[in-house]
């Protein structure tokens, strides 16, 4: 594996852990695709730093478990803003 890919995987994991970031948020921050973030964290990082990979996966799993709540809150906010415009 190329050095810059290994370095990117470590940076991604550290960013995700420190900021409790989602895959989408990390992808946006590093200007890469969600698929690349996911592959770096779930596959590549295991061979580089297994303990860091485990921590990052835990954050991503927590985010995955909470995503339906965030989606509901976003929808609520959307319709509340529409209602205030109509009043």
C-alpha cells in the first residue's frame, strides 16, 4: 500500500474519533468520496493500526445507529421553517 493512502487512513480515523464525524462528514472534510472513507476505515486501517480502526468503527457504528433520529430531526426542522414562512 502506498504511504499516502496509509497516512490518509490514519488521518481519517483520527478525525472521525475526535469529531464523532460521520462517513459523509469526513468525506466532505477531506474532499474524497464516502466509498473511499469507508474502505480506508473498514479495510485498509485494520492492517495499519488495528486499535485505531476499532475505535473509528465504534464511532461509525454509533452514528449509523443514530442516523434515523438525525433524519427525523432534519425533516422536522424543514417543515417547521416552511410553516414559519407561511404564517
